[in-house]
C-alpha cells in the first residue's frame, strides 16, 4: 500500500426496531465487511471490467457467525444462517438514492422485516439475489452486529444501509 494506512470503507447499517404502533423500541448502527468478491465488483464495475449489477437486497442472519473476506453468497443459508421468517415474500430491495455528495443510501425507503417468529439476529447482509435462502449472486456486504438482538414476532426491523466514497489526499 505504498506505506499508507488502510482507510476503513464500506457500508454502514443503521437499524431501528419498532412495535406495532410504530414506536421505536431499539436502535443501533454497525459498520460492515465487504468480502473480497464484493470489493472486486466495486472496483471493476465502474471501469467496465465487471458486469454492473442493478439491484441489491438486504437480508438477516441468525447464526453466531463472523463474516470474513472469503464469505460469499453460497454461504448465506448454511454458514450465516439466513433468517427468513418475516412476512415479506422476498428479501427487501436496497432502494438506494444518491445524495450528490458521495453517498448511496436507502434512508428514504428503508428495508423492512416484519417478524413472524421470535429470533435472535446476529447480523445483516446485502446480496444481488432477491430470493430468500438463495445461494447465487453476489454477496456485496455483511455486518455482524456488535450485540446480537432478540426480536419478537410482531415487531418490525427497519434497516438503512449506506455507502460513502471519500477523496483521500494522503
């Protein structure tokens, strides 16, 4: 790296848990890991060296797993233990918007998960496949929450995922 320190980059996941009345009962934020295949995609696609991917979807995982640089979409069901017991038929779309200042975010259209069972959730991920339990596509991002969260049936988890690019003048 030419003697330069690595600057932390990636997605920031902000979560808000609400009850049936829309009252916030918990909120937190954590930074992610972008697996190596996701880094390749982010670096290559703008230069035409990788096919662009037009849509990404958010998911949750229930296993006490720690994503690594080698984690890939095929690992989502078995290794991460994708949580699929929410009322939405597919993984929620990361409905992103660009703020014209270096950030893509779904803050205006947060991904919602309406829980149908009680479950401890260890983290979240972003993948190119909308299908719950899919082993195909690209795992772009995965975050293990600092603290596992027990979420009860009837609650709604709303997630904002944001990525910011910054200029580095080291």
